[in-house]
């Protein structure tokens, strides 16, 4: 299946669960209190053994004071695939031996809290793509005149100096203003794009039969050194023969992301300390199951095949191979890369997709209604409950988990949610 990428975008702007569900609601609802800059430190439990129940949450305020929020009915944890298991562990819910090793008294031995951590990995394959890719200069023009100001751009840093612009820069500024107005008024244009413009899902044939195991992402832009260094954490002087040429503002390039979507490797989240302000220990164990590298190689091969058969008269590529790896494997540009070279590229340049999940998974830690097993009045609703990682991006799936949790809570309190929000369609 191949399509344009679907994004959480409304009227040309990236949305979020805050914009979609919360914005404006807090002011209108007397029954909703949002406490910002609060760090939850543990779930307050009472009772013993199998009669334990969650009564509230302890948290630290912005000023470092300890406060509590007590629940009349239930406590919901939505702190994500790292935060939710950490909170359960800090509350004494988790593997007994691990809790005792960090000095947290065990209230409920639930061995799989924090286990089965999954994530997606991706490898960015860089191709020169004249006439197909969009240059960084084009992207900047579409973001309006401010994106073109010095020191990075050709317009003066101070808009007051625009009066003395030469004609070509006046034209550039006018075009940038036109595109910005187009985006504001129609929600269309380059500024509305995430640049992750197209996606393909398919099966490598190596995975499980019930689902595809591969995703290819097509970025229409090769981006700039800042993005490579800071977001992708790649040393551009190591990755590119000449980063000034490959990532010049006028270069037209593409990035194809090779992304196995049903990895077998599992990691874990463990407490590093009983102190809630200390980050937990996160072990990702990427590629610990050899299956995942086999799938990655198959997807990279497919990416090279798609690029080699690009549906136009334009030529894309060849694949940019970092010079040190090219030398190590005796690779000559334009030749078919060996499996050993592609594996080396994957091992050096795989990057998280930030899709962490499954650390409080349904069946192990919570039941099918998201209730923590063995504790009354406590649910988890976030990506941590996914029984396995979804074979695509996780944001929409996480939002669906939140919506389903709302239905479950409403249902168990005799409320028909449809009376408030209507029925679909
Ligand atoms: C940089 C980045 C880019 C991404 N891009 C995409 C994308 O393009 N498409 C896509 O589908 N998915 C994307 N994802 C993944 C997607 O955002 C996640 O899958 C999704 O947000 C998971 O939702 P969640 O509710 O489980 O956790 P989160 O959204 O992480 O929410 C958990 C919240 O709990 C808070 N929290 C944690 N611990 C505590 C505590 N002790 N006290 C108080 N608050 C706490 C956190 O600050 C956070 O706000 C991206 C993720 C990242 C990080």
C-alpha cells in the first residue's frame, strides 16, 4: 500500500491532542483542573495484598513542594511508555526483586511492569534528486520573509532595513509573503507539509503472516546540516564527503526512510533509583533479535529498488554511502552495495522513530479494560498498554487508546458517551 502520508494536520497546521481536545475547555469546565509543571511521583495506595486500591496521586509542584490529588473514583496514568511503568514501579507495583534492589517496598509483585519495551528504528537513505527533491531554499521561501533573514538567509536581520533592498531581494521577499498568505488563507502550500510526503507499507516475506512488516517513508527534502546534526544526531563531516555541497541550500535531494515496523527485539524500563526525579534505566536492545537486521536489509534493498525505478525521466541517486564505510567495504559509487555494507550503514545510522510502547501491555500488566491487575481503581491509558507495537506510526493509535479509555470509564460509571459527543458518522 502506498499513499500520501496522513498527518495530524488541520487547516495546514500540525495539530496535537492539546489543540484537538483541551484548548479552550479548561476555562469552560468547572470539573476540570489542569496542574502544569507538576511531576507525579507515585500512586497513593491503600489496603493490603489483593485488597489494594488506588486513592490518588502524589506529585511535586513547580516549587518542589509535595502535594496530592485524591480521586473520588479512579486514577488514570497516561505518562507514556517510560513514565507509566516508572510511576507503577515507584508505587511498589512491579517485579519484586527489582523493587527491593532499589529500596522501594513491593506492594504488588507484577513481574512484567516495564518489560517488553518496543520501538521502531529507521535508517535515513540519502539521495541526490535534482528536479524531484525540494531544496531548503524553497522550503524557507514558503515559510515567509522571517525565515529568510540574516544570518542564515539573504534578507537583512532587521525588517526596517528592507527599504533599501535590491530588486531581486524585493522579489524574493514578495514571493515569500505571497506563499505565507496562501498558507494562512488556504492551509495549502509547502509550509503545510511535514516534508514526510509519501509512505509505502509492504511485507518483506520474512515477517508474521497477519500484517505487513515494512514501511518506507519519502522525504521530499534533504534538509540542512542543523537537522542532520541535532535531530538525526549524525556527524555530517563523517556522513557526507562534502557536507557543504550535499546539504547546500539549493541542493535538491531526498531521504528515504527504511523502517521495519514489527521488530522482534524487546527492551525494558527499570528503576535506577527510588528517587522519582532520577530518570529510569531504559534498555532498548535494538537488533538483539537477528530477525530485525534481516528485515532492515530487505527494506533497504526495496528502497534502492524503488529509487532505481523512479517513475519519471529524472534520475535519483545513487545512494550516498558514508566515505569511511565505502572505503571499509571497497564500495565504488554506482555499484550494487553488499549486504555487509548495508548492515554496517544500518548499525551506524539507525535512529529511533520515538515509538516506545508495550511496557504495561494489555494481558500482562493491565486487563482488557486497561485496569492494573491486582489494584482497584487504577488504569493506564497510553502507548504502554499496546500488546505489541503497531505496524505503523504510533500517535494515532495512542489517541485511539485515550478515546477508548474515555468510553470504558464512562461505561463503567453508567454514562453513555455518545450522549455528550454524538455518534460517529
Ligand atoms: C520527537 C517525536 C516525534 C514523533 N513523531 C511522530 C509522528 O510524526 N507520527 C506519529 O504517529 N508518532 C510520532 N511520535 C510518537 C508519538 O508522539 C507517541 O507515540 C505518542 O505521543 C505516545 O503517546 P503517550 O500518551 O503514550 O505518551 P506521551 O505523548 O509521551 O505522553 C506522556 C506525557 O506524560 C508526561 N509525563 C511522564 N512522566 C510524568 C510524570 N512523572 N509526571 C507528570 N507527567 C509525566 C510526559 O511529559 C508526556 O507529556 C513522535 C514522538 C516523538 C518524541
